[in-house]
C-alpha cells in the first residue's frame, strides 16, 4: 500500500506540473494558440470575466486567432481587453467576430521568451524541491514520534527523492519542448 506522504507527493507535484503546462501555454511562440487569450479579463457588465467564458477561441491557421463572442454586444469590450492585455496583438473587429493576426517573432524576442521558459521551469523545480523538503520534514517527525520505523523512513525518503527526480525530468522535457517550438518557427 502506498504511504500517505508518497501519495501526497505525487498529487502536489502533479499539480505543479499542470501549472507549468498552463504557464508555458500562455507564452507566445509565434504560432496562433487560443491559450494566449483564454485568461484575458473582459469587463462583462462590470464583472471581470475570463475571455474563454465569453467567446469561442479558435486558431484556424498557424498565424490567425478567431474570437467568436457568444454575445455580439460585447465585441467592443472583448477587443478592448485584448488590446489592454499587452500581448503585442492587434485585434480586427468586423462586428461579428474578431480576427487576430499573430506576428512572427524576431530573434531577439525569441531569446527573451526562451529565458522566460527557463525561468518558469526553474520556478517549477524549486516548487518540487520545496514539496520534497516539506514532506521529508513530516517523515522525520513521524520517525521521531515512532509512527514509522527506521527502515520505512529511509525507504520512503528514497521513494520521495525518486518521485522528485521523475517530476524534475518532466519539467525539463516540457521546457525543452516549448523551446523547440519557438526555434522551429
């Protein structure tokens, strides 16, 4: 049976990995990706609402995003929010939908984004190490209180280190995949 600390490590580290995936999805690679716009907040009748709740977001071409508002009366507010998001995008409103040409990235901007990807990956690795440290402290406390044996303590510690190592490899793979995506455009 899996120990509670091991199970918690997998859950929390999995959430860290999911968060990194979301963060990397928002980084503009020069290719149209609806994730770029999903979390933009639109003033919807006085309530800041994520764009994904107000419109259908699609990328029909590698360099085009199309936003189809569910409520056509909000098209102006959506366009304004996209401009205000400071993503370097220029939305074009035709009264029915918004088209956004996604510009190609310059080499300089590509390098800046590669650094941002590396920074996000490092933050995720730090979060993983913090989870491991916190759970190790809990194991040490359990050992002191004689809730687990010395052998179990060392076995669980080794298992925790292995889980952390596995998740760190996954973080590196995600970061490398995102960097590769930016290089191939």
